[in-house]
C-alpha cells in the first residue's frame, strides 16, 4: 500500500490584454505584471532610451508586445500543466 502525496500548485492566469495595456502605458514598470526578467531588460534599455525621446517611442510599444506575449506564454504553460 503506497501513500503518495499529491501536490497541487494553484496559479492564476494573466490577461494578455491587460499585460499589453500596462506595458504600453507604463513601459517597463507595466511589464512587471507579466515578466520580471523582461522588465529588468527593458529598464536597462530605457536608460539608454531616455537620452533620446525617439527611443522611448520605440521601446514602450515593445514593452506592450513583450507583455502580451509573456502573459500568453504563461497561460499556455499553465494549461499544459508545466511551469
């Protein structure tokens, strides 16, 4: 008679639309909702982007796209049962 323990990890899904909106409105700070690593990368990229205002017009939409894709990937992993 085997008594194996079953562990259930509960994690909530993330809204890709909200992730994209937060990324577009708040840049790297909004990216924290979907991906911490991406937020750190974009914080560094935006340090260079502040030198030129044009850089910000390029990097903030990238934050929105990255947030959308990261939230979508997170949800797909949850549905697949892996982390």
